[in-house]
């Protein structure tokens, strides 16, 4: 096809052979083979030159379009080889998409404008099957300790308790899980890893939680807690800034109840280069911003420290 376009543009076999750096007999054979394959006569000989037939003129326009597409495809292949273009499929719990990915993705797009990130909502255990099937490249969740998956370990996700500000809950920003037994609790459903972590701590301390509501929607729990309808047990990855709440850390034997968060992928499946760069950038970002929600006492203490810091800087 390139040979045909060159002959059509230059008008002679000899000039086309020079441009394409092939011999005239070889070029003539290619044109003859093309005409035979198409069942069309593409050229008429006029003197020493070649003139396109009507069919040849139409085929020339189509050929130029095809060759332009092939050239563009070649350029796309080169971009793919460099690893900065493609579709990246990411699974994460809904609250992680809201609190982490929604502010991160615009920042990532500035650095990698040719990577299209496609998100899927999936809780921790739900991600295992879709990672294995290759439906997503990476999952963001609590570390499951599954050796089939590679991980980038992130700061831990902590169990927090949120309630109306009027309720005196805990001391110095913490509450032991045993002291929650008498309160009506607003819990995430058992698909959430943080719920299973809370349940495990309850079993260790022989606590029988007074469950008022189980919900798959974290913000339903926050709204009810703000209205004084119970204590919401939430992950520190959940945004709470739209609500007026008292936040305390839930502990067991004076230790925070927490679990490592991780970016994971199936080690048996090759990762495209842009997926690896995404993991690196996201891990760096999450180390900067986690935890999303801090205990209320910690916020107050930080506020009290600010004047002292400013004073020391002036000195």
C-alpha cells in the first residue's frame, strides 16, 4: 500500500523506487501483485509515466487514510511501551474513594494525563475475587495477609468512636472497648474490615455490643451519632469534617485497635508500568494524609500547641 501511494504521488516507478529504496523490478512486482489481489487496474500508462484510473483515485484516498491510522497506531504502541498511557482499574471501599482517592486523582492526573483511572467500589474481602479474576489491577484495603498478593504497606487504620459533643465519652481522646458495652452502637455491616476488627476485640474482652443499627453507609452512622442516637464505630480513614462530633480512639488494654492498610495486587498477573507508578504515587500521598480523622482531644491539643510554636519561632 505504501508502494502504491508513492507511485501515485510521484507518477513513475523509478522515482518511487528511489524514495522507497527498493529496485524497480521489485516495486513493479508489488504493484502487479496489489492489482491482482484487488482485481482492479490502478494505473494507466501514459508515455513514460503512470496515471491513476478512476478506481485507483478512490483507492488512493482510502490508502492514505489506512496508512495514517497505521502510523497513529504505531505512535500509540510507542507510548504504551513507555508505560505512561492506559486504563488503570482500582477497587476500594466507598469511604476510601471519598476521603483519599477523590483528592488524590486530580493531583495524579497532572503528572500522568494519559492514564485513565477507573474506580470500582468493593469492600476488603470482596476485592480478593476481582483481583484474582483480573477485573481490577489493584485493590486498596486492610492487609489480608494473603501471600498471593503483593502489598505496599500504608499507615494503619484505627477504630474510632464518634458521638454527639454533649456526650462525655472517654478520657484524653481514648475509650476502652469494655466501656462501650452500655452504649447503643451504630456499626458498619460485617463486610467492612473495621467491623470485623471491632468484633474480634469484643470477643477478646467478652463484650456483648448493644447494636442499635448496622449499615453499609458510613455517613448514615455519623448523622445518627451527631443527632445523639448512639455511638458510631468508624475507621480513621472516614471523613467526619462535615459533622459536629466528639471523636475518641477505641483501645483494648490501653492499646489502639488498628490494622495495617495496604495497596495490593495479584503477584501472578503482570502489572503495567503505569500501575506501578500509580501505586508509588498513591502510597506517598496516603502516608502524608493518613489518618483522615483524629481524636477530638488530639485536635484540641494541636490547637493549644500552635501559639507556643509561633512564640518559639518569634524567639
